[in-house]
C-alpha cells in the first residue's frame, strides 16, 4: 500500500511539474527565480526579493458519472504518454511539448479492461501517437502544429480514441520534453460560477499554506477548446472579464491547450 501511495505521489508531482513549466513558459511576466515543489501550496518561487506560493487547481471533473474513476483514468493515459515519449526519443531528439486530447470513449477502458488487454491498448496508442508526432514535427523552435480531424492527415491517421494532438517545438527553451494527456469533455465549462466555486474552495484552505510566502497565487487550469457541445464562448469570455473576490493575491486562468494565461480581476478579501 505504501509503495502504491508513493507511486501515485510521483505521478501527481510529475503532472504538476508539467503544468507549472507550461504555465511559466506561457506567462511572459512569470518572475525569474528558483522554483521548488512544496505541499501547501504546490510550488514556491523564490525570487531576488520575495517568495511566491503557487497553488494549482483544475476545474474539477464532473462527478455525475459514478463509473468514472479519475485516478485510474489519469494513470492509464499517463502510461500511454510515457511510452509514446520513450518510442519517440529512440528516433528523434527535438524537445517537444505534446498535448494529446483523448476522446470521451476511452473512459470505460481505463477501469473495465483486463491487464493484458490494457497493455495492448496502451502499446497501440503509444505507437500511434509517437508515429503521428514524428510525421508532423515542427522543425523550428517556437513552431506549433495541431493534428485533428479537420486536417487530411488527422482524418486519415488519428485513432478513434484521440480527438487531437498539439505539438510544439521548445528546443532551447525548455530543458525537458513534456508529453501529457487531456480529457476535455470531462472538465466543467468555463463560467463565472465554476471559477467562483474553485476560488472559494481554495480560499478556505489558504490558512494552512506556507506562511513564509510574501504572496500567494492561484492558477486555475482549463481545457475548453475541444468541448464542442459544452463550450460556450460567450460564457467563457464573461468569466474571464468578471470581477472576483479572493484571499489570493493573484488568480489566473491557464487555458492549457492554447498556452494562454489570463490574470483575473480580483479584490482581496
């Protein structure tokens, strides 16, 4: 049980490092300093003049589906992405950020598939992802490609359980590649209500955070761009312009798929 707990913590830490690295790259005003993993908050950034606590949170998965096990889902997809990166690294050495959006249809496989069958499914998807990435390499640093069903290549080559693959070349900008999975249909829509709820939930826990920090940041991670039937651009725009109240010094919405950061308007309290 302890070994399983330690393994889960390792995977959780890896996911959080992936997100904070993406966020710091996307946010042009991210301060220069030393970033270290913490418990509460998730990270502490030590700059020349101050210590900034950074807490990460996602707009939570819908809980209505009792058959959905978020941890099993994340671990299943994490294994696929780790294997895909390993296969890619044997053939190419460009440093990439690869964000794979899995279709909702993959959800039952994560908890209802036997060990041997799951291994075959993971291997097949890992090989497909690595091949698609190799076939669509953005050769220049800073270049970004999106392979989805609107493109001829994607329509022919994307497996049925994958909606899209975002590929960015970060060679020279980041020391390590970042390959991760998204499940866009399982996150709440971006609305004033969903953001307010996340801020409120985190505000209630702020007293237990590291008191040595001079300021506290809250980063709300969202993947909204593939939520075809749920994503409401009017509601999303209203949510990003809304004036919120929070005990955090700064609150951001980080739309991970597009690497876009929006500092929210907040009043302390």
